[in-house]
């Protein structure tokens, strides 16, 4: 990676990534992006950390580290519990000052603003689509540096989750709250319609749609929210790249590939067919937009985050049996996998070895088997540590919510090569994708026109960003 100054997208209201399972909000908003170059003192992303001393070499007694996060509501309460537990029980005398920054958008934008004054947190929670920006920023200590200094065993971290945050064999941030999308379906409607096998792709969904509405009692076959993350998943399921340069992992992306490799047209053609048949009417934009119709018993299926399971079960409240299945592919011949969403933990380089060491101790605590089992049970996020599966809390949660096993099996059946794209302008890209799909579903353009408009819009954003950051 070449050294370069980094554009600060100071006015970007970055799109929330993964339903309520990947942030405190899932609302899509139109944004205007202003690019400004960072100060000349920014450290290049590939520069080595000043040091990453293991805990045994550093006296951390009395050290306070600041942790910025984006977990509100029930998720925030669960995180507060973990922070308080660490503050009470850690043997190093470390205190974590945990500060809720609002939604993911707010957290990353506040970090950008703070960095102008060389201030900010020691540890920040950043959503998945902020990954490429954070790697490029020059503000961080790669998590791999802390791992290597401590001799930490990474074998217990789920490889298909760690793969997303790994570039050139270096883990840049520690996975923390991760999820994947799955298919939710109304088992009662499927039984009434005489459908024994859950559709595994969009083409099959269209084939069974008529029976679900005419026999199963569904008002609509699937409430499919217009969500950029779903589009990305359909690309991953085809085993295709979203952008060039190895999906933005070998080098910064210069253009999209979903147009030239045919994956976008395949996805939108199938999506358009669902809309035209009435199987998937327009239920709005955003990951949560399809959940209400499903929970109310109006739609037979919906797509949503694994972390939405408890919310859906609570809203359904026994009115029907909720089933879960893998996220559908576009067609039966697709052989790809799914990419994770959610957020990870980034260590900020504040040129303070003591705080780096303290931050690493807190990160290790958050991804410990005990912490991750608790976190999973309280929030529905994946335990990013496989050892958490041995914890009784995890076992009890799976017994109570057996539908969650689908998410675990789907994760393990995927592979690191389907980790998904890294793109500095991902928030804008998702907005562009959603706008063009919405226009297509509303009959304002063909799938071919939608793909071209997506590619043109995203490529323009990439070009602008790369020009500023040369």
C-alpha cells in the first residue's frame, strides 16, 4: 500500500450496515460527501506501530482508556455489563471509559473530526463498510501488531469472520459483533401451501410464490427490503467480485466489477422478476423494511440479519412457527458463500505504549469465550470465538433458540474467499445501489439500465476519492 494522505469525509452520514444486528439503526439516508485532505502529519497505513509491548512489560496501573461504541438499547446494556465486569475484575488496574457515540455513522464521523485535533478514543467500534477507510487512515495500530507482540493464539477466532478484516495476511481490527443475513420463513404458511422444501434461490422463490399466496394465506411471498447489503450478498453467493483489485483486498479498488462480470445483471433480473410477478412488492429501503410484514403474518418470507432473530420471535409471539434457512442465491448454479456484517474493534495509535497495552487487554477480554457467550445470548450476534460454543450460556441459548443454528452452519459452510469487498466509498455505493434498485422495482428503468447507473455512480465516487488521496 502506498503512503498517501487520507480524505476525511467529514459530512458523510455513513449508511448503517446490518439491520439492528449491525448497529443501532438501519435507516437508509441520502447523504452528501465532502472530501478534505488530512493533515500532513497523518501516519501512513502501512507504517509500523511505535511499539506494541505485551502486558508483562508495561505497568498499566491507574491507566484509563476511552472506548467509543455504537451500541444502544439492549445491545448497549450488554456492552455496559461487560465493561463493568472488566473494570471490576481486571488484574492490571485498567479502567475503561465506555462512551456511546450514537449510531455507526455518528461514531466514525466523530472520530474523523477528533483526529483533526489529534484527539479521540483509544479503541473504537467501526462497522464493516468503514474497514477500508480505517486501514487507509493512518490512525490505527493494526490489531495484528498487538497479537504478535503478545503471542496471542488466533486459532479460536472464527476464520470466516476474521477473513473480512484481514488484508495481506494482517488482521487490522478484531471482530466483535458479527452477523450474516438469513432467510426467515413462516412454517405454517409453507405447510398450508404444501411446500416441503424451503427455496434456496430467488428463482425457486418465484416458483413457489403463487402457492404461498393462493394456498398458504400469504399476502405476499417475500417482503424483500431494498438494501445494498443484500445486493452485496447476492454477488458473494455467485462467487463474483464487487470491485477490482481482488475485491479491494490486493490494492485499493479503482472500479466496480459487478457490471463486467455479469453478477449485477443476474441479480437484478431475478429481483425484477420477483417484483413483476407480485412475489416481492416494494416494501421500502433498508434492512428492516421487510421485517414488519413478516412478523405481522403478511409475508411468507423475509431476508434479515441473524441478529434480528430474537426481535422477530418476540414480535411474532407464537402466532406462527418461525423457520430459518440460508440466505438464498440468485440461481441454483451459484456456488459462492456469504459475507459477514456488523462491526469490529480498532486500536487508535495515540503514541502511548501504556494505553496500547491496556487497550489490548480489554480487547482480549471482549473476545474471550465467556464474554462472547454472554454477548451472543444477550444480543444475537455471532460468538466470534469458537471456544464460546463450549460455554453453558451459549448451549442454553441455542437450546432456547434452535433457529440460530442456521446462522452458525451457514457461516461454517462459507469460506474466506467470499469475505466480501473492501471499498473506501462503500456508504455512498450502498446508497447508489439502493436508489437504482428502487427505480427499477418502480418500473422507471430496466435491470440493464440500473446496472449501468450503479456502475457509473460508484465509479465516479471511487475516482474522486482516489484523486484526492493520491
